[in-house]
């Protein structure tokens, strides 16, 4: 049965469509509006479960039957408005070639304040949104209490990063800082172990003792660590690999190291 709150729109000039497209394309608009676009039923469910307001839900009229109807009803109830659109409008809004039949405009979470962090990760110039979103997903899943965004890191609320995070960007303890030293000072009590993920390091990541307060730092995919980050007193770890394999991408490397840190902490928990 059609939800009475649903409205069918056909024009690309509709203000909601124009806003959604701007949120997809422009970081400046996302932060001005404090909102972002998310695609897919599960991603939207995760964001709503994180108590983020769902401003607008877009449904492709001819494909709504593909969706789990109980989940769709819950999202529709959570949304401020539900707009039915045809496939050409949905493709205009989305950043994917073959979008899922459901998109939403979601409010950004409140800016995080983190203090007394125990395990954190800092992203120094991670520009690939897929890598950044993957790191956010692994970080939340492994229980970190800080994800630091240093200069050069891409926007975690861009559509590709949101998808790669599986919606966990809504639960992520994100903190921005101009320099690693300032991030550590504001979010940790005392001086944590600073550990750089570096394929050229001599120390294996699973030899490192992660039980003390620690911050893993992942550098940019091509440029590595910034001078300001390199100037911080730190240790470097590597992930040993089969001969002939140069490195893992930033998202995979971060997941491997973070789950080892989580394993050590679980094993030695009081």
C-alpha cells in the first residue's frame, strides 16, 4: 500500500533533487547544509540506527518492490519526507552508474569531542574515498575511540566514502586536526605510542605491544607521511608479505593492524 506521505516528482528542477545532486558533487555544500547523501537500504538503516535524522528519502518508483518491505517501512517512518522518482532522476542524483533504488539525504553527526583516547588511528593525506571509508568501517568495528583526519584526507561524508564505510561513518569518532601533534595532545591523556604503518619498517605489526595507549598513523597512498607527521616521535611497523608483493592498500593495511591491536587488548583485558 502506498504511504500517504509519499510524493511523486518528475522534474530535475525540483529543489530536493537539486540539493541531493549538490550534496553528491560538492563538499562545500555538504558542510554548509550539515548533510550528505547515502545510497542503499542497509547503509541508510545503519545511519538511522546511529540516530542521524533522515531528511529526505528518494525511492525509484518502479523498483521499490526489490527492497525489503519491512525495512523500507521503517525508513519511511523515520524520514521527514518520501519522494518517489523515476530512474532518470535517481541516476541524476546518485554518483554510481547503476544506483540502488533508494537514496537518502542524512544529517551529519554532531562534531565529536574525544578525550582520554586509548586506541586511535590518524589518516595523514588519505585521499582515496574508498580507502578512507574502508578504514572508518574497520576502525569502528575494531573498537577505536578516535579517527583523526589530518590535512589532505578526503571527506568521509562523500558518497563513495559513505558507501565504503557501510554507513558506519555515522558512528565514527571523527576529529579533524591541522597537525598530528595537536591531535594527540587534544585527544589522549599523556603521550601515546605513535605507530606509523610503513612497508619499509623493520618491526612487524604483531610484535608491537598495542596494550598501552596507541595511535596508528596511515599515510597517503602515493605521497606517504607529511613532514609534520614525520617529525613526531614514533615507531614504524610493517605487515610482512610474500616476496614480490610490494604493499597493501591503505584500507586493508589499517584493518590488519587495528584488529591485531584489538586482539591483544581483548586477550589481556582484566
